[in-house]
């Protein structure tokens, strides 16, 4: 094999050097550069007499198709953001909360905004993602965001002002931590009356807005990690497993041991 063929790159593939390179080498050259392949090059790979090369071409084709579908999904998910960008808003924050249903632990809200036009493949309603995928995306969101923040409402505050008002309080606290302050808010199914910013409430916003979906991931991962910390403090309650939600095991533990200071006294165990 010539020195030149050993150093062939994805955008330099020709009939000659495709033929001279092994399947393993072609796979190594193409990996991570699939979107840079021309239609002509992909067609050459698909017509190669070697089954391994044709299989490689099939994998490339499927990856490109998946990437195209994901880009279309993200474009649809950004329809509210696109409208606001076109109106001149650049700091558009999404807000969402996690932990409204559990019997224990805080309610956590998150707020985040990005440079106009930025999207992150994979961002979606946090409930549709695995815990590992959420953690990976949360890290990427934090790295790419202009600003992000979380806010909490404690179990005591939830008992005192009710879960709905606690959600508003947690969201308000998250927004107030952002720097610079956003120009517009997109919020999952509610409005923040105490925040003097233009805003839109979107029902099921975590599946309709990119920034709300990103906020849902931050809120969920933050709260899950807080419940892991409570597991260390109260190991008998299984917080790491059920995150405070009213599972049968959690309810049975409450019947047996009674509530911790982290439990919401206003919530029914039944």
C-alpha cells in the first residue's frame, strides 16, 4: 500500500484509492466525516465489488439519513425560537421544572438560552431520554449555552404555598440568576407574573420548543442528582431508585419509617 493511500482522507476518495484501501482503512478514514462525503463518493462505495465496502456504504447512508431527519426535527422544535429571532429577540430563555409529582425532595426549575440559531442534536423532552443520555446532553447544553441556571423550591415552601406556586417561585429564581438577563421567556404551560419580561406559555412546551426542552433536561438532571445526595443522607428510603416519586416501595417505606424532613407533608401517600 502506498504512502498516499495510507493517508487518503474522506474528501479525497477516488475510484483508484477506494480500490487500493482495505475496508478497515476506509472505515477509519470515513468515520466522523460522513457528512463531508460527496454523493458521487458514496455511490462509488455502494458499487464496490467488496461486500464489506458496500456494508460500510450502507452504514454511512443510514447515518446521513438519520442526521437529516434529526436536523428536520430540530428545525421544527425551533419554530417558536425562529419566530422570535426574526422579530429581533436574541436572548430567548426556555424554562421548565422537574419534581412536581414526587412525595419528597425539592421542585427544581431551569432556565437557559443559547446564541441565535444554535441547536444541539438529541435535545428533546427529558422524559423521552434515558438518564445517561440526559446527563450527556446536560453537559453539552451547559457548555454551549450563553447562560443557564437552576432554581429550587423546598418541600417546606411547597407545603406552604402549594406545588403550582412553588413551581413559579423556582422558575423565578432560575431566571433571576441568568446573566445577561434574557429578552424573552418561553415557558412550559405557565406565565411568570412577577417577571417583567415578554413571555409565551406553551402547553407541553418541552416537546415543542428547543429551549424549553433543554431546560427540561437541566431541571431533571439537577433534581435527580439532588435525590442521589439525599440517598446518602437517608439510605433506607431508596431515593436513588425512585427519586421521591410515589412508588409502591416508597409508600411502604413511609408507612414503616414515617417521613423525613425532605418529605412534603401536604402530599397524600395513598
